[in-house]
C-alpha cells in the first residue's frame, strides 16, 4: 500500500509488521504526529475482510489521532494460523498485539463482526481500553443465517461500489473454508452475555439503511451495556467506515471530544442546495436583494426570471386536481428540497453566507444594513431604506421520511445523528430542530426542519458589510425576542416541539394526541427568534468600523408590521403619491418591489391564522380608512388548529369602509390547499401596476422624523447600543 499524507498532520499511513504469539501480524498505522499527547485509536475490521476497508476512516481520523488498523490473524496480509480462530482467540490476539506495540488505553472503533471481538476484549480486559465505538454491531442471532444473508445482500446495494473489489480480494486472501468457519463461530457467539461486563463508555452507531443491523437489535445492545448510547445516521449503509467515512469520523471526533474538522472548501455543498428556497428567511433575503436591484419576486425568487411566467402558469392547473393529489404534490415538492443526511457534513455556514451577500450589489455604499431576525415587515423596512437585510436564521431541510408528524419523541431521536454531522461541520451554528405537527403536517411526512442560527458574524458577512458600509453608517439589529420552550439535546442542539402559528406553546404540550419530550428551558423561537450570542460580534464590528449600532426589538414577528405600513403610507404621501391601497401579505407571499411599484401599503402577516386575523382587525380599526384592500393567503395544505378560514377573512374585509376589496391570488374554494396561489399572487399583483416611478428611499433622518411622530407602537423598541 502506498503511503497517504494528511493535510496538516505531517504523517503517513504505512504498513507495519510484528510477531505476536508466534504469528506475523500486519497493520496499517499512522495519523497525527508531533503533538505532545496524541490519542490512539484502534480500528477493528469485520468478518473475512481486512483493514483495507478501514483506510478511508483512518484517513479521516488520522488528522486528529494516531490510528492503528491491524489485520487479525487469518485475514488480510497477516499470517494464517492452521486452526480457525474464534471470537475469544481473536480478541486475545488483539490485546496481545496492543501490548506488543505499547498502545496504552486506546479508543476502539469496530465495524460489524469486529464489534464482537471488541466486546469480548472490553469484557475481559476493561482496564485496557478508554472507550469504544461499535459501528453496525453484528450479528443479530435472532435473525438466523438465511435472513442475515438476505440482509447482507440488501444492504450491500447501498454501499460504495468500490467496496466490492476490496471484499473480493479479502475473501481470496482468507479462503472459503476459513470464511465459512468464522461466520459459523460469529453467529454462535453469545454477544448478550458480555454486555454487563463492559464498563467503559460505548457509542453504538447504526446506519439508517443498514439491513444487517436492525434498530431493534442496536437498541437491545445499548440497553444491555452499563454505559452506552445509540446514534443512528439516517440513509447510510452498514460499512460506514468505508462508504461514509467523513460522517462516521465526525461522530467519532465528537464522542472522543476532539475538535470538529471543516471540510475543504471545494467539497462544500452548494448554498442553494443547502437551504430551503420556500422558507421565510430565504424568501425575505431574496425579496430584499431584488428590491435593491429594482426587481420583483416572480416565482418567489426561486425560479429564474425568464422562466417565472411559465412556472406561474404551470402551477395553476394543480388546483383542478382532487384534494389528496394536491396534498401529495405539495408534500413531494417540499420534500424535493431535502438534503440526504449523508450530505449534511458538506453543508457549510460560510458558503451559505457567501451566497447571501452575493445576492446584493457590492459596488455601492449603503446608509446601513439590517442583520438578525426574519420578518416581512423587516424586509419592507430594508427596501424602503434602500438597505440590505441579512438573516441570522436559515432552514436546512433534511430528508427524514421515517418519522410520522405525531411522533415528536421519535423525531428528536432520529435527528440526533444528522444534527451531529451538521454541527460538527459548522461550529458557528446553533441548531433548533423544529417539529410542528399542526401547520407542517404535510412537509413533516418527508423532512425534518433544522433551523440554524449563527453565533458569529462570519467572514463573508463581515467582508460585505466592511465593503459597503462607510464610517458613520447604521447597522440595525432585527431582534425578535419571541421565546419557546425547548428540550436541550446538546450544547448547540435544541429540540422545539410546536411553532408560532395558530397554537400556543402551552397548547402544544397540553394536547393528549402528542407525547413530546419534556422541555427544560426557554430559547429563541426556532424560525423567528434572535439568538443574542451574535451581539458580541456585531458590537465589536460596529466599534471597529465606526458604525452606529441600533437595535429594533419586538416580541412577535408581526409587531413591526403596523409601524412599517404606516411608514410606507407616510412615505408615499411625502413623495406626492396617493396612499389609499392596502396590500395584506401572508408569509412568503410578499414583494417589496411590487408593493412600491403599485403604490401599495404593505401589512405583512406571518400566517393565515386567527392571531394574524386579529392583528389585521386591530389595524383596520385603528388606521385611517383605505379605499382599496387586497388580501393574500398562504396555503400550507392543512386545516390546522387556529387556521382562520376564508369566511373569517371575508367578514373582516366586509366590515371595512373600503370601496374596493378582494383576495389577491386566492381560490377561496381551495384554501388552505390553494397551491396555485404561489403562481397567481405575483401575476395579479403586477396587474395593479400604474407605471409610476419608484419613490426615493427614506433617509435615516426621515426615519427618525417619522418615529418621533409615533405616540406608541406596542411591542416595538428602538434602542441605541
């Protein structure tokens, strides 16, 4: 085998030979050198195969540890004893080899049959090892030889094809007689009897697509071990050490408390393929960026501009389908954005930030910028001020079809493995795993909602702000202080059951239909809340660049909507425009550019739910009457608790003094399964265009003048840092 180098580790993987108990043993060793205290990790291969298929994992772990991957006697390049060695003999040889090489208290990482050898060694010599990772522990003796063979064939289809060449070579080295005899001994090994005698910490790792090792069998092993935990990585096969080495290495590093390793820049997943296109943060970023470029949000900004009219026409026939067919299309369309869990280690926070800032023009100076919580009102404020908006939170949609919407505990447990991969690759993120079976029933059937919040400003955003904000500019913080009860799963990993919409947090946890994990703290709400850990970086950046730092604090994402609507009305009149048309937007059905082009005063509502209907009602009662009111309704496909039906919205509008009102892009007969509204909204909004030029952006002085005229804005505070 040729030596393999490691970036920054100054080490190679090389062959080494030793004599143990009269047998010549081959091993592949190497990894990190030069540090005073480098941890030893010993890789134990499976049945018939050798350490050849451990090389991908050795390459990954070698950046942080000294790695050793022996070929056990009778396998690979090691000497073949006359007799076939059983589990106990192989474990004894492994310990003897460690003694000979003077490897003190290593961490064991074993795959498949190697887990049986590791368990025997751990039970017989518990003080000899520090801890163990058992990946794909076989054999489940309850399955029987025939079923196990069929499972091997099924899971083999999901492995990397190049593994087959290694297996064929290792089988040739081993020989059929030894292979068959070893398999018989492995199947007869009483694994359960060893478990109570293993005192060291153990992590059991299972690939979600592993048909050899069932979830039930892995769970049984964990229950039998005194100090163990189970981690499942959805969508991955049996031999993670070969077919998914980066993902397994990330898990092992976390278990061994080693620093996370970033993937090289060239291997990062594309930003547009890492976050949801039809989520609030993505849509509001695109809306803000396009408004600064005098462009609209045709196709919600997710469709190339030349194709947007065609896409809008294509979605309209969907409403003619039966309800079940419409729901399935919606479910599959949202699921098409999901990331396979095996790809999460390639998602890059910095790559996503680079994509964000590249949405904006760099060759201009802005009077300010807004960073923080997403809100349609914040987006309209940014567009009126001619400023970019950079959200703190984005949605990483993860493929997870095996979790039912009404199983929040299962959802939390299934999310542990994928979450670890994502967080290990991105130490600047905090993950809020959101599970809302009320509004998100259709999408939860195919995906997990991983909302991630930045703790640090990051290089991409810092560079953009430094290049576009002159000294004396204002950096606004959009600070939504909405909090939600959560269950802490890890240092940067929170599970949130329920979400802001038609139900309160108390109602979610009181509903007998669900059995969610008990919350143990309050945290910023997953989608809308601002994580204050980012404040330190913002303050330091503003001070260093000579910027004014100003915080806009509000309790609910809608709290800023009445103020922003009144600001637009004041702005239009100041510009000599009529201000008699109200545009009531809903979630991602919003567009700052076309609101300005059509002379519409935007009142953004988060969802078509009863609290939002009450917000509109209060605004209409308190504001000067409008001559024209247009109302959009976002369809999420579920007749969820708290949904305000079309009759509620119509009765609201009928009580106004408006001489003209109507729905904008809404099929009242199909709502809330009116998925064609995504195509109709912008088409019908553009029809309101009167060909007027855009008004001149509001200056910061004018903003302050407007704010001084406000007597009271409930829930909103403007704070100078």
